[in-house]
C-alpha cells in the first residue's frame, strides 16, 4: 500500500467530497424519534437517509450495493455493502457503524451559529449532527475509498447507519435479527460515534455506561388549589418527589444508593485511565464551562474519571408541572413530573436497576400520593474485549504514522446500545470504538462542532485498521 497516497486521498476526500455534503446534512433537522413523535410524517429522517444515500451512490466503489432498509413501523436504516478487494484473504465482515438522527436543536447558540446552519470556522464545522455523528458514514466510506486508491486491501465492509441512536436504538435488535444472514460472520466492528480527551491522538473507547430513564409523576390533587388555603393540609407534590429522590441518591455526595446500580471496576480499566490522564493531564476539567467559584465533585482526576466511566449517576433532565417564574401564582400545584436519567456502570444489569428504581419510587409512598412511572427505558452498557495482537499493532501504527502520538483509551460516560447488541451477537469480533468527538465538541448542547482535521486523521486510522484485518488473515 502507498502510505502517502492514502494520506493524500483521505485529505482530498474530506476537503472536496465529504465537507460539502456533510454541511448539507447539517441543514436537515433529522431529530431522533424520541424527540419527534411525528418523525414519519415530518420526513426528516428519511431526508437525511436519502441525502447520504445519494452521496454514496456517487462514490467509486466497484461492486458496492446501497440499500435503504425499513421494517414496518420502524425508523429507516441505510446499508452500504462493499465487497472485499480482489485477492484479499477471507477475514469475515467489517461492520462500520454510525447514525444519522440528531439531538434536539436546543436554544442559545452563539451569534452567527445555529443548529441547522452549517458554518465552517477555524477548522471546525458547526451545526447539529456534525460531530454526533453525521460525519461517521462519510468517514467510514472515505476510509474504504482511500484504502483502495492507495492499493490497500480490505475485507468485505458493511457501513450501517441507523436513525434511532439518540433514542436508545430501540429498532436495532429487530434490524440485527433481520440482517443477520446478510451480515454473515462479523469479525471487526468499527464504531465512529465516540471520541476522547483531546485532538492530539486516537482514542479508543473501551467501555460504555448503560442507562435507566424514568419519568416520575407525583400527583396529590385533581387540580391546583390556592396555596394560602391548602398548604399545611395538602402535601406538596414537589416535597414528596424530594423524599422519593432521597431513596435513590445521597443529595450531599451524589452517590446512587441502589446496590443494583453498581458494579465492580476492573483493575485493567483503572490502569488505562491513569495512562490516559498521564497523556492528557487536566483534560477532564479543562473545557468545562463552570461558573466562577463553582467546584467540580472532586479534585482527583482518576476518581473523576471513574465517576464518569464506571460509577452510577443520576441527573434530572426534565420537568413538568412547574410554571415559568413569571407565570407562577400562589398555587399548590396538583402534580410534579421529573425525568430521572441514570447512567450505569458498563457491566451493571440495567433491567435489575430499573426494577430497583421502580420499587423505590412506588413502595410506601409518603401520604399515599399517586406515583406514575412513564417513558421507562433501560439499556445495558458495554465492556470491550481484549485487543487481538494484530489490532493493537495496527493502532500502534496509526498512533505513530497518523497522529505522531500513542493511542490511548477512554471509558465513555454515554451509551451506544448497538455495541452491547453486537458484542452479544458476535462475541468473537474485535471492536474499534473511536471517533472525532472531543471534550469540547458540544454534543447534545448548543454550538456542536466537528474538528475537521481530527476527523480526517481518524478516517486514515480506520483505513489502516481495515488493511490490517486482511493482512492478519493472510498470515494466519
């Protein structure tokens, strides 16, 4: 393989082919189904799929097939199937994963920026879905195309782009079952929906937290009453909600109190975390937009890293029944709804954790208040298998030749349900979970942006991994 040709082709593809099309993808408000119940009617997910499908159809990939797969009542899925290069030793299927659905736009983007307005500034592409992770399908395809242009080899590659990841990938189990025979024996999984602690090196995600989400509604009245008349007689729904939350979390420390939400932290993950922090010291705190005087939950970066990757946490991510301050009268409100979002250790049993949450919130409720649990969701996390020698060597090569820095690992606090599903379906597969997200890429919040230079380097590294997969098969 001509290494200089690989580098040159990747950069040319990003500048001339990927960036223009990805910018147009940013314009499409393809909000994930959990945030747009009328997604089918609105057609934005279908528009995003069609946009990328048309781009793929224009690529120079001999023998490739492109298909939009959509089971009844489910979100669409885009599939690119590229045959192995001629003469490549059989090495199974390389499955390259990403998603096209997006988080909601949210407010308060900086001046000149907006969720559906692509802006290139200082080597960054701003806009919703740029980094999380509309670029993934482009990067995966560019890696294959550049590898072939440089005379490299690859196994059969299948690029799978779903449209429900930001909603917890509820349709993926059905699609995996539907596509199982077509996918064949998956021996390598490359996921481009992750990132790391800086933009100086390649980061490999080795664990992903699981999740439990519940909307808790506490009701005390059929309708609101004047607080001056009934307070002291009727208990506040908010105070009852506080009491119930105290069963779940120590409000002084943030410790989740349910044993089912905890798991033992593997020793090798602690070692990897220390190595990552040695490579990028201060990275966990450097980009946090803390207000002046606000302190993090600790000063020991190792402990903070374990908090993010391996300890359960609870966040209140939404509420209902609370009027805006300007609209708040002297009323004892009839109900309070809170969205409870738990992040769980990668090896915790999410179903058991959800059952424990349900029991804690609905047993012996103060004052006999009515508690309703809705929009419940649970998903297990993922702990990566050990790297095969060939894959470790390929990553070492990418670190030296592409990034000029050794690769490091990170335990990601977020969730990618597909990884757990794939690991269960293909337990012998190797996993490369990486990406261009950095600590300040603003995924899910205003001013989301993609580091274009880093994304191109990740693309080149993926090409090296695909080439190494075939080389391994040829020497086996």
